C-alpha cells in the first residue's frame, strides 16, 4: 500500500480510530496486524519474509539474554539470516552476473545463474532495523525484549516500514511498550507535516521527475541539458524521499509515536560530512554506529574505514555498479575534504564564505546524483566526458529551460528552509510552543495553502516513491 | 482508552478542527472549469482529431497507438491504397478501451461510416481492457469519450483506479491543474530566453533534442513489457463482455456496416528475426482469428514475416524512422486484399 492512495486514507482512519479505542495490549496487536496488512497488501508473501527475519532476530536476542556465553554465535546467526535474506533477494543476481562476466573475461564462458526474484519493498530498511536491535542487545546497550508482539511491531510498524527512517529499538521499541497519548497540539503539527509531505511528493517530485526521465532517456544529451537533468533528479529524489519521511512521521505522530528526523535541509550542507548529517540521517547513523566505529572509526585506519563505509552505503542502495560508484564518490569527497581541512589553515575550506561552500557541496552532491541515476556505465562515461565547449548556445538555453522548470516547482523547498529557520529562532518545537489563536490562524492558512498547492499544481502522473526500490 | 488525549483547553480542539476544515472549504472556493457539455471528467473531446479524420470521408480508418504511428508512412500509404480514402485516429500509449471509443465515437459516427476499420494491436492487448486506463492514460482516454461513456470506463477500471487521483480529481479536475502547470512552464520558457534567443527557438530546439530518434533504445516502450507480464488467466481467449470489449467492438461495427480488421504487429524480434511467442499466444491468436472470421471480420498477422528484421526496429516494438517507407509498402501489399476496393496497381 502506498501513502498517496485512497486505500491508505481509509486504512489510516480505521487504524487511528481503533488506536483511540483499544487499550495498550490489544492496540499493539491491532497495529501489528494493520502493519502486516499494509505491507502484504500487494504481495502477502513479503509479510511472511518480514516475520521470518524478525523472529530469528527476536530469538537470537532472547538467546543472548539466556545464554550469554553464546552471544557471539547468536549474533553471527542473526547477521547471517538478515544479510542472507538481503543477499538472496537483492544481490544474488548481481554477484552471479559479475562472476560470470569475470569468468567470461578469463576465457571461460558460463551462463550466470539468475534467481530473478522480485525485491520485496523495504527489505533493506527492515533488515537493518532488526539487525541493529540484535547488535544493541549483544553490546548490552538495551535489554532483550520479552514480548514478541512488541518486537514484531517494532520491525513492521507501517509508517516507516517501507522506506524508513531506520529506527533504533531504544527509540521506537520503548515507545511501543508504553502507553501513547494523543495531543491535539502534536496532531496539528502532524497534519501539517503530512500535507507538506504530499506537496513534496505530488507537486515537487512528480513534476521534476518527467524532466529528469526525459533527459536520462536521451542517448547523448548536451552538457547543459544533461546537468539540468541531474539537477531535476536531485530535486526529485530529495522531495520524493523526504516527502515520504514527512508523511511517515506525520502518520506516526497522529498515532502517538515520535519517529526520528531523516532530513535536515541537506541543501544547506557546507561540507560533505555535513551533508551526511542532513541527508538520510538514520542510515548515516546506522553505518556510523554499526560499520564505521566497529571498523576503528577515527582512531584506526580512518581513511580506509571511511571509504569502506561509503562503498557499503552505496551498495546498500542497490545491486549495481553505479550505486557502488556513487558510494565511492561520497567516500572520496569526505576524504578529500578532510585532507583540505587539515591543510594550511589559510587555504582551508573554512576560509571560504559559507554560501560558497554550500554551493560547492551542492554541485559535488549533484555530480554524485549522476552516478546514482545513470544505471548504464557506458552512458555514465559518455556523460562524464561530455564537454561544455561542445554545446551550442541553443543547448544552453534549452538546459536553462529544463532547469528553470524544475526550479519553479522546487521553490516551496527553498521557502521551507527560510520558514523553518525563522521558526527555529523562535522555539524548539512549534507544536509545543506556538499556541493561541494567532499561531493557530497562521497554521490553518499554511495548511490551506499547502492543500491548494496540492490541488492546483500536482502532477497526475505520479509514481512510486524512489526509495521503495531499495 | 489507552491512546488518551492530553488535556487541552477546548479552544485548542477548536483550532485543530479549524485546521482540518479550512483546507477542505478552500477547495470549494477554487475556480472551476467552465461548463463544457462535451467534456468528460474535465477533459475536452478530441474534436480536432475527429474533424481531421471525418472530413476525409474515409473508406478505411486506421486506429491504434505508437505501433501505428511508428510504422505507417501516412502519405505513402494513402497513395498505395488509392482509390480507397483513408484516415488515421491514433493515441500514443492507448489500448483496447480507447480503440473501442475511437471506433464508436469516431469511425462509426462519421457520415458515412467507413467500410473498414483496421485496428493495430499487440499479442494480448484485447484481453487486458483495463491496461492504460488509470492515471494519465485514463485522462487521455477521456478525450475520446462522449458523455455516457463514463460507466464503461468505470466498469473497465474496476478496482484499479482507486488511487489518490480519483478523489483529488473529483475535487479539482486534472485539466485545470495541467493548465496551471503549463503556465509555470511558460514562465520557465521566459526565464530561458536570456540573450537574443526567442521562445520559439527554444521550443524548436526542445522538439529536436527530444526527438524520437534521440532516445535510447528500449526506454520508451513499457507497453510491450506489460503485454509480456500477463498472468496465465489473461492469455485465454474469451469474448465474455465482462472480461473484454470484443463483443462491443463487433456490435458497433455490425450496427454501422463496418468490417473490422485486427492487425497484429510483429513484436521486436531477436537477432534471428523471430518475435517472442508461446503456445498460449499461438492458441489465443488462432481463437481470436476464428472468432473474427465467424462474424465477417478479419485478422491480419505480420508476425511471421521474415522481412521484418531486428535492424528495422528502434526501441521496444517501435520501428525506426528509416524503416517506415519499407514497412508501409510491405503493409500495403499485405492489407490490399481486405481493402473495400482493390488498390490500383500503379498507385505509387
């Protein structure tokens, strides 16, 4: 089930009403059932897969509590089951093809063994979430839970199941275990968040998508047209993914849950490291806590750890070389930026005006989006070697036209940055502080504006959220 | 009640209700489309397309989608099939529901109706009437509908069309949103005209840059993939009106004295020149052919033609531009036998 469907609206109203009427235990059972219906709406078998990996992890964590001497083995069991499922569904065909290609290059021609399995939506998200619980129990950061029901709800909680944020047990599971409250102030902010999420998806992302899709369908676009397409994709993926997160957070808020923030105005990043503190925050933190730091973090072979972490992060996004290159590009950016920062202070990045650094990071990140969007390596190479000097004046105007289309639809994103910064100077959370009729009126007008924007500028040709594919 | 409410003053509940209600009330205040009796679901009828075809007083109409658009050289075909007068009614991405509307609301409505309607299709297209009826394609389909056709559309769409668009559209027709989005594109065009270049120059450059031949092979033709991905149940021939529109095609054609010719195009072949096939497809095609012939219609199939090699194809099942004239000659030769009047031998 997708958020932008009437089915979800009906589904959510039923869930919301039930949660208002049921006590905690039955409420959690109901939420678990609803989450499985949400996930298995199109492919019921996927819900079975989710239950399988969750139950293995739950049992492994319980086993750690009962038999601490076998902790390590149980951790390995959990990792193998999670990563095994992920590898089978997501990476098997990729590796099989890569091996066959390598053998072919060595003179042994073999047909790759391909499973051709459909990738269950959100598998990368929920396996990482479930795995993080087992690791946290292994480390002793949290106790192993006794309630299978609550644990299954933690891994399958429908607002964030398919495309995150990747929650931690310490945050979400503890909310599942205690009674939730409905606060009308919080609900007000939730409605605004949901509306904003829909505007991001249906107005901004879905209007940027056709521009990007048309340009990336060209055999060899000129330099300005290509980069207009990359810009369009940058806008699309940000609005699409953060829109999903906003709807997820808003839905969860109405049910009394607080889901972590996944984006914090990534366009304001003034260094590659800062970008990863603002973009897909839950994944960045996951890789930091479960890959980068265990590898040695800053203390030991720092550059190797960074490179490896980002390669894995790229690979997490998809079983394709372009995602690995995308991860490598970001790893390289971080390493290069650190080297620059450690150089002579008078030449360091901090000497540049912040606005300049923001623009520079914006450009570098968008070069990365080219790797992310272009799945064909020969085309990627052609794009990277396309010279701006070969473009005619008309090409530049055409590129400007394509970019201007996207920029106009992306204007609300820029206004949001300004509005958010203005609000932050006034309160930590608008929901708790901005009370009274004056603020209420302002929020109501804002909601009405968002709703009208949705009706008047939505692109009816909508598509699935991009991150469903991961 | 465990999801209890935090105690708040009554006015805060009132404020929350206001937040929920005001946007919905705003919807009622938004400007609406002017009343248009011919518009179905806010989409105007393709009157221009109708007039273009009707004024030719065609003996033969060709109906279809990009399979037809990327194959037939229209002027050449008109010469090759003379003295038969021909006309085309096409819509890229359309499927059997739109072809039915093309037959009923265009061809059968012409005065006089044509003697023959040739419908271009691929493999199982007639078995999936709900294909390309949702979202953008559904709105495009409405441009071929007359008031009163909505019931059939709804019946065909069934549960497929239950997404957010249907209820958003009820609040604010898509055509209106489109016109506003087009205004934004106009602004973008103005922004791009820095220097001496005119809007027309940029528009012309846009047409050239995104020309069909500039696209990568295989990126545009999702229809072929959809056709291949059908489940087994939909690969069995039936003329049940609950399942597809075949009986409706026949009823309209019979009522207006139109002979139908279903023209099965050759899907993209492999390097050996063979189009994808399966026992189900062979059986289905034979059953469809028999059904048509029983009713005085005809099925013409180019699938086994060895002259249509991979080299002639551009992307997916579409032919390359350079192949259009050759294909048109082959087609005229093949279709000549079913023309109302045998084509003149020296027409070219």
